[in-house]
C-alpha cells in the first residue's frame, strides 16, 4: 500500500496535537479550564478556591460564581463586574453592587483566592487578589441587607457553578480555577509550599509573601498584616517579661535564704 509523505505528515501532526492536549490536561500547577453552565465539584470548606482572569478594569467583563451544597441548594455566591473601578456583590447577602473596600492590584492578569471559613458560629468570606486582601467580611445582619444569608451562607459548599452569561456582551471573565495550593502563612514555589519568613505574611493561595509595614515585625508563618506588631511594642513586651523574670528570681532567692536560716 502506498503511503504518501503527506499522510505521514498528517499522522505526525495528529499525534503532536494529542500530546499537547494531554500535557495541557495534566497541568502540574493544577489549573483547570473554568467550564461554564455546569456544576463542578469543589469543597470550599476544605480548600480555598483560586480563579484566573485576564479582564482589565473598565472592560465590563463579568465573573459570576454560584455556590451550592450537596443537594444543589443555593449556598451563596459572588458576582464581580470589571467596571472602573470594579465592583462586587455577594448573593443572598447584598441587595446591590459595591466597590471593593481596598484598591485592586493593577493589570489585567489576576488570580483571585476565595476563602469561606467557619469561626465558632460565624462565617467569614475573604477575597485575595494577586496576594492582596481586598475583602474580608463576617456574614451577619449588620453586613448583609438580605436576610437569606442565614439560610444560604450557613450551608456547606461542595459545588460551584460559573454562570454562562452572554457569549459576547459582556464576556465571561473566569478563565481557569483550582484549589489554592498553599494555606495562609506560606507561599507557592516550583518545589512546593514554603513558609513565609520573619517580618512577612501571606493569605491563602499566595505566590509570594508581603512585607510588614515599616516599623513592624512578625514571626515566621504569619497569616495577615494584623500579625505585624510595632517594634517598640515588642521591645516593651520583652522588657516587661525580663523585669518580671528578674523579680521572680530575686524573690525565690530571698525565700530560699529565709528557709535556710529558720
């Protein structure tokens, strides 16, 4: 049977395409294409969610993320409009859009890290953008104008859903998602997660550690700027501790002498 060079070339290109697709599916960094209009398994209680976007401020692109429990009941959600400045809304909590309380990092390429945590009987929702905390809210009657937060946001989130939105106007912003590889106090490297050093801190899913403000220090593995303390405060705490230690030692010595002379 005659096999032309074109047939051989076509076969080679087909094999190459399969290899490229397989390599992309086995992305060692864990990023997966954010498929829209389909329920995706994701335990937000177990691991923070990271989402990649490349939408510039003012582009009017939108990221629409719905959260559900095992029974596919509403469990909250997040909507981000890439207006100028970008605004957000928490489903079943807020009635209208609001600007982020902190300025977002510059540039179109962003990695959003979304954390939902339970602290005693409270639910905390945190968003980090490119290693910067831009939202940190405890869901309550004070922070939520929609009373549905009590029923929706208290459910365990095990499913996520990227709303399809319009194909052209406005485009969907979410490109890829994954579990955040590193927890707060650590940062991602090619060899794995590494602990942040002294005088730095990081939130969940960080790719680098942030430095404490001038005049403040922190211990290794710190998880937020709140862990950074003023140097003078630390010196004062240390001085007080040393003074108390000296007083205790002196008192112990005197007590020993008194017992011996009795």
